[in-house]
């Protein structure tokens, strides 16, 4: 399997919002399409908590990316026209400096000595990568889920860095239901004896904690409505059941969750998960508006924006996207608010390609 | 503290739906008010997964019950008029025979040798307790949450046993979102090394698993809307935080969940929890209607019914109560469907006393 990642060395020290700093840190990114001579056709995508920078297949890495149906020639992100960049979040283990990276000061992995991470740091690291490519203004800054919060931070901290904004299934601040879910995911990892305050290894890996965290994630990323149609009360075939396992799985929905957990486990560093999860809880745009969300949004200057949300999203409820749309509009942007009824919940942007393609393709095509 | 529990010895053997049987089993119950000479003023309440039979204070046990504001002279369950009975579910550890009880055949606690439990067994045990009091027809059979499913089973298995029915925040079958949540709660307990396939003791108790299970319960029993108003993003005072605990609690909503988990832990037997949780997943009224929910409901004969649900309930969504209302109506009952907008989610029946009192008091007062 090829590797399409490029790396941008961050300023050293890279100073972080909550007081820490990193030395010799970097972020990984991938690109699609061609940057034009004026460096004026760049679109940056900031990701959710766990995806890598591999948003779509490219020459060096033809494996499908996490938004493969959206990015390419003639697709919503039309790479015949745009130069698309996706940055792996600082703190994520998909190539960027993260808690599993070696601290040059000690020669050992940071683990819990990694400095406190905020989405503002994620935004600043991505901004350095973009300016490192000689791009001073993005045609469009795109953020999905957690990446939507990082994108708000990016625009606040770097006025004039994006001409337009595309906000997908995200929020201007973490609300208590989402905090409760993420706190419980972190707790499941922390309570796993193999987590060992961050000092796990391949032999003793917090699989149980990560499994519970991932399943709780998947439950809140999808919707009850979708599952009624998809799983109903369908039982597993007897040969799929766990033999002699008391209270073992019996329904298809249980095996679906187990499959998700197995694919995730060992593919994502538990400490990275904890740092990025907490950063999501901390994010609150009202900090930039004297405690007021609308005032915080009011400080963001873009010409145009599209804000997309889904009525079945329980983690980032539609009201939160509506708030973003209103806030950006009040700040002077021309805003299009797209409320979808996709049954897939928060994950709709990864699944309901038809509706998201139409909205996003329409927006990017009109710029 | 007094104890108001009475006990009813179940038929021995007590044969269970899925093939097992219990010898010398019993259920605990409490009562309020006076049974009239004709034994015609009885109201039976079947509970959710964890409550005891102590629904309200009474002479022998003046401590507040779990539905204290609803039951008493002049209250919604007016004990000047009705004889109210609340039965602790078979399989629950609040006085009824359960996995923590001693198996007379071995002299040891059943633990996982307790037979497979279904809500039909819970219903049959409650029915034996009621007939044991000389009551052949209840004026009203009331079921809340899991107890609402037990109540449907009760009426199906014992035609003519209830003249009217009050269905509160429940469902005619477990749907995949609820199954996923409960499966994950069970998994958290099962993965706790202290669970030890059901052979825990006071020294090695699956506190971590029970804590995660309870917090996930509370998250799904309440609603995001309520928490936005109640907790917003309020931080804990520094002296309430956990010192030196990496990723320790920081927001009030986290400490609220922790308080719930602490109050629950060691108050409920983990194996009882597993058995009752799985019984909830198994319940499906369509089994009584050739695979069709409406046909299953169509076999229930009551004169009148009130079905109450809440728009913010994510565990037992309002559509499920609407289905019950339509099914009972199609079967010939006079049905009143009450859709409330209480912000408290599934738990509204325990919290929004004003609206539930008005509805339930109105219904019981009109019988």
C-alpha cells in the first residue's frame, strides 16, 4: 500500500493555547488536484476526531479514503478545479505529532506528558501547513464534525485566511449531552486496567475500553430511525453467536457494533483519542465573544458560507448548525443553511453521499 | 428504617417462558390504601428495570418511594379510593427471587445458573401475587418503562385480568437503538474483570462496569434539551475536581453522572441487572401476532386505556407509544393518547410530576 502523506514541520517551539509547547512537531496532510499559479484555488478539509488525512484515493495511495465519493474530478470537491488539502489533526496518530510520538527532550513517547491539546492548536497547526504551501487565502475552509469546530477556531484566529466556509454536522460549542457521551467514552478507556495511565503497549492494550468507547461513538453517530429499518429485531444466525458466552450477542445490531469496534481497535491510539476527545469538550466559541456564542461567531469574517446539518443527529443537533448559520449571517456573510432529513444521524455526511454531494457540489461550483 | 414489603410465594415449580423453572420462589410487593370488600378497586404498578416495590411512603416504611408524589390520599393514584399494589419484578434483587438468591437445590446463590428470564415471567409472577390477594380483575394495570412491556405481557397472558390499562413511557417491542444501548451496558459489566462470569463478591465487585452501565442509562433516560438548560457548560469548582487524575471530571454534567453512578452502584445486583436488561431486549409483542406488532396488540382486551409518552424520550421514542395507542384502539379499547413535551426525556414520568399527575389523575379519576 502506498503512502500519499506529506509532512509540514511546525514552528518550533509550537506554542499551544493552554500553555504547553512542542518542539520539532509536524502535521501530515494529503492533497488532490493542482494548485494554480496564483495559489487561489485551495480548499482545506479539517476532519472529525478519528479520520486520517487520506480523504480520498490518489496516485500514491489508491486505497479509498474516508470521503472517497466526494473528492475527485467532477465530484463535489472537483479536483479538476480545486486543489484540495486534508490535514491530519495535531494530536492524531495518523502521521501528525501526537501522544504516541517521541518527545525529543526525553527520547521517549510523550504519552500523558503530551501538552494539553485544544482545537485551537489543531487549527493553528493546519494553518501553518497551508501557509507552508504558499497559500494565504483558502477559497473554502471545510470542517466536518470536530473539524467544523477546528474550522471556526481557524477563521477566528486567522482573519482573512478563508474566503468562504463550509460547515458540516458540527457545533459552535460542546453541549452537555455530547460532553457526557465523550466523558463516558474517556472513562471507559481510563477504567481499563490495560490503559495504565497511558502506559499501555502491544501486549497490554486497552481493548475493552476502546471497544466500549467506539461502540458508544457509533451509537451516537447514527440514528434510531436508520437502525429500525436496517436491523429491526433481526437475530444473528446461530453459527454467528458466541458459543458459551453468557449474555453474548444475539441481535444483528450487536454484531454490527462489534464489527465497528474491532476495525477501530488498535487502529487508533487510545491516548490520542483521549486528547482529541477532551479538546472537543473544551471548544466553545463563546470564549471569543465575552461568553456569548453569537458574538463569538460574529467575529468570523467570510464572504459566503454553507452550513449543513441533519435532523437525526443527536450528538451535534441541528439547532447548533442553525446557530452557526445565523451567527455567520449576522456577521455579514451570505449564508445558505441546509437542513437534511438523512436517516443516518451525525454520520450522514459520510453515508448520504447523494444529498451531501448535491449541497457541497452546488456550493463549491458556485464560487 | 422500616420495611413495608410483603411476599407472595410463587407456584412451585414456577415454570418460565424459555424453559427453566424456579422452586420456592417469591416476589416482594407493597400496597397503599384499602382493598374494598368486592376486591374491585385494585391498581397494579409494574416497574422499570431497577426500582423496588417501594413506590411511595407508607406506615411501615415512611421513606419516600420512587413515585412518592404520585401515590397517596388525593394524589393521582388516590389511595382514598384505590388499593395500589407495586410488585418488585421477578429477577430483581429488591426482595423477589433473583440471581443473588439461594437456589434451594444447591444451597448456593444462583448467579448465572438462574434460568433465562423474560418479561412474560415477570408478568406471570406479578399476576400470581395479585390473584393471591383474591383479586381477579384489576381496575387498572399500570406499567412504566420496562414495566409497560411487562404489563402488555400480563394482559396478553391473562385475558380479563385488567379492566383498564395505563401505559407509561414504554414500547411494544425493543427496537435496535434501545437494544444497542442495553447491550453496551451489559458489555461494560461483562468486561469488568471483577464481574468474573457472575461470581463477584463484596471485595471484588464490578463497580467500574456498573458505573459505566448506569451512566449510559442516565444519559439515555434524560434529554439533551434538559441538560442544555440545566448544566450548559458549567465547570466544577476547582475543589470539586479530582486532583492529579488525568482526564478527570471538569464539567458539572460529569459530576452529575458520577453521583448517579455512585448512588446506584452496590445498590443493585449486577447479575439481576444483566437478566432484566436482556429480558427487555427480548420482549416483542409481535410474537403474539404472527410477527406483527399491531396484531399482537390486537389480542389485548381492555375497556379503556391511557398511553403516555414524551417527545424527548430517545430510549422509548414517542412513535412506540403511538403504536400502542393505535393497537389498543384497533382492538376495541377507548384510548386516550397523551404526548407530552416534557424536557426530561424517558425519565419524565419520575420528574415531571405536574403533567403526569394531571394525566394519570384524570384517567384514574374518571374510571
